[in-house]
C-alpha cells in the first residue's frame, strides 16, 4: 500500500477506555508503526496484547512523547491537564478523552460524523466529547441539518463502565453479594447501584444540575456550533455494564415526518436505525455493546408541542462514547491529510 | 370507637399487588369487619396471614360478592371486565387496579391526593390509575394548582414488580444464572432484563407509543380533568425490583421558583421532598420501596424553555402505584361518608 503509518501512544493504557483504545486501533486496522503504552508507575510491569504480540506498559513521564505522532489520552483530567500540553509541545496530535480541554475555545471538540471540519492540521490538542453527548449528537445531526433543532430534553440511562473498571467490579460484587444474601459494599458510588438507579453523575453544581448534565448542554452547543440550542438533561446511572441509553425529545425548527427521519438516519454515518416495534425491534444496551454504531429507534412524533419528535438512542459508551470516537478522530485527520 | 367497619374482598389476593393490598389494609388499620380473599381456582388451598390469623383463599365466582361492601380488584383486565360489574351490581364499591375501566367516562379515576372530588357515593366501579401516572400526578398536583401546567415530558425507569411476581423471579433468576456463568432464561420479558433496559412496556400502538406511554397521557388528562395538558412519555423497564423513578420535565403556565416548588411540595399530602444534592440527598428506588410516599428531588429550573422545570420522582410502584392508592381511595370514601 505504501500508506503512511504512525507512531502512536496510548496514555492510561491499563484503564477501561485506554485498554479498549488499543483493541480498537487493532480492530479498525489503524496504521500504527509503533505503539507505546503509557500509564502511571504502578502499572509498569503489565503488558497488553496487540496484533499477536505483547507490549509492555511504560511509565508516563515528561519525555515520553519523543517521536510520538498521535497520543490518545484516557487517564483522567489531571493527567491530561499536565501531560497533554507537554505532548502537544513535543509535536503530537493529542486526542484527549478527559473533560479537561473540551470547553477550551482553542481546542476542537469533535465527533467525526458531526463536525469533522473543526479538525485542523498539525500538532495540538483535540478533545473527545463526553460519552452521553457523542451518541446524542450522532443521532441528531441529520435532523439538525435537515430542519434545525430548537430544544432537546434528554434523560440518560448510563452504564457503570462509564465510571471505569472499578465500577464494573462494584456492580458485579454487589450483585454477587445480594445473590448470596450478603450486604453489598459501596466504594465507588455513593449509593448501591445493583437493582437501583440514581440521578447523580459527576458533582452537583450551584444551578441544581450535575457536571454530566451540563456537559451535555455545553458540549452539544459547541459541537453543533450553536449557542442557542436549548438542552435540558437528566443523567442517571443504571445497573447496566455496557451501553448508554437515552430518551431524547426534541423540538425541530421546521416540521419533519417520522418516515423522513428514518430515511435520513438510515443514510447517516455511524447510525443504525433499529425501529420496528411491531417485531420487538428497538435498541437496547446489550445489543449496542461491542459495536461502534449508534442505534436509534422508537422514532415517533410528539404531538404535545409544535414539531415535537421523540426517539431512543443507544450506543456503547466506552466504544463510540470514548475509545472508538478517539480513533475515528485520528482516522478522519488521516483521511483529510491533517496528520 | 364505634367506627363502622366493612366487609372487604380482595380479588387476585395471591398476586404481587393483591397480596400487598391485604398487608396494606392491615398496616394502615383499615376498619375491616370481615376479609374475603378471592382468586382463581388454582390458588384455592392457599392461605394469607392477616392480623395474626390465617385467611383461606376462595375461588372467585359470580356469587362471591354477597354481603361484600368493598372489593379491591387486582387480577388483571379480563377478570375485572367480567367480575367488577357483577360485584358493583351486588352492591359493592369496586376499586379496580386494572386498566379495564380507567378511561370509561362513567368511572372515576382517582388519586386521593389529587382528585378526591371525583369520588361519588354508593356502589359502582372506581378505577385505580396506572402506577407511573399516580406518582407523577401526586408530585405535580401542587404545581398544577399554583401555576398551571402546559406540557409534561416524562421518562420512566420502571421496576419489574410492576409486571408481577413472575417478572421479579425472572430478574432474580437471570442475575443468578449470569453470576454462575449460565445462559439467562427469558419467559416473561421479550428481552433480557438483567443488566439491560428496554423502552417497551405494554403493547406497541399505531402511533409509535406503547400502551404504558399512552396511559400516562390519557390518565393524566382525566385525573387533572384537563384535556389540553400536553404529555409525552417514554416508559422504560430497568433491572430494579421495587420503585419506579421518573425524570419529569414540565412547562408551567406562569413562572414559579424552585424554592416555591419545594415549599409547596413539602406541604403536599403524600409527598416527601428529598432534595439536598450537596449532601447526596435525592430519591432512589431502594429508598422508596416499602413506603407510601412519593419522593421528589432534583428540583431545578429548565432554562431551555419559558417556565421550564425539571424534577426526579420516585415511588414504590406496587404500594403508592397500586395497593396503597386503592386502600387510600377506600379511606377517602370513608372519610367523606361515601361508603
């Protein structure tokens, strides 16, 4: 082929998302020349498999980025805040999964199916949006382009994998304890997550919303480049391992039929319409898990308001909501000769 | 006391809700002179405990209602359709938990905290609303009275107990199977409910909504006696045993502050405000289970629309959503000399 290949680093490679970034690079056949796995000192000694080989995890240091062209970060906000600018200064294209730089006006916040034009050539930081935001804007983009969107009311059903490996273990341990008649332990979440749900993702803010809810407001506006779009979110953690679900209610600026929405979404990149209720066909998180597509179903008019539309949007929160979107940003930059 | 006491029958006494109706009659000290437990032939031979004694289950027959003054029905729509009119003709006040008569213009549909004035004296059928509707209207009534409500967008997180005993067992069995590495069995629900959720409660209708969603539209309008109130619902089953949660977004007709909403709800019958996010205080289904109150929290303004307000409403779906509301209807009729 003679296709260019890249020096890639994954920062936070031993976390749930970082680990998956490595798998997604392999699965999607991203042209990696050399892969470096970076993490904190306590992960040194671990290895991850990649294309049949074993790659050792190295300690993340200030000089880790020499020769690296693309750095995928998923090690939390504080690591990104410190090391993403260092990597960018060393010449990397940094694709950062944390929230550290998302609202920075100088940092593109990108979902490749939605706003690829926000990507620019050369080294620097690109932010990967919040998982809940990504799948919603992927599903709404074709409608936004066709008739405009005035307002979004969204309620989420978020999987524990969004919190990380230890939350996955917490749900599993709580369920096992309850099955055995034991008291479930709480270490990661403030409330029991097994057989429960709670409207608390991220810290509570002065205005009564959570950080997660305000991410959906602010990131949606930035990605659509539309400061006037109204968004009201309620974000809820549910006892599901993989896959966020969202009940999305919108008011469009002009009328659109359900048939036209289905048609637009059927042709949209990254979207799969799963909408045949008569045959019990609607998206569920178990079906979305392991896929990069955003599944959309339950598309129906909402007659309670002018130009109202309701739908149900499900995607794998650590794939399309995190790892896959990051890799797709790199793919898009490659396709556009921005790398 | 010399207080009058009543001949009471519970129809469907061996089901999840019927069984709980017996417990709620006892717990709330309803003045029962004599309690008859009625069910299908296959439950004959079973007994239920009541006030330290044991009451045998009798077969439901056309002549079961002789001498019965109050009959609480929870045996499904077809049993209600056949036997509720027979019981009413025999002189009973029938309080029916099925959906069979809810939209009948001659049948009151009552939540005691919301529309007690719909109750009338004498024998006849009174319908107990759908669980999801009850807790929503209890939470919204004080706001409706204060400033009016134009539109409601609601998304539910519904517990398996709403489907009945066998659904509770299905979730438990699926979770146990998965913990043991076995394949989960599906008998009650069309999709796996353990570690999953699906936007499918009741049959799908022509308009793309489910029966459960349209119950929330139509019953809310009937209870508020307001055919113009806009309601759009998405009803979702989640792997929770007891307690429905609802993300409720409303547009009021006039402005109202969060403080005033909290104040109104604090004084409202049947409501408990659980709304101190800074101290991790918000309603969750595990806390609502076993209680008759509707818990309301996460009260906040929704700046994306004029007079927008969002909140999170949780109640025990088989208590306030079914058994307790039925008993409270009887209590209210008693207090108003309608029995």
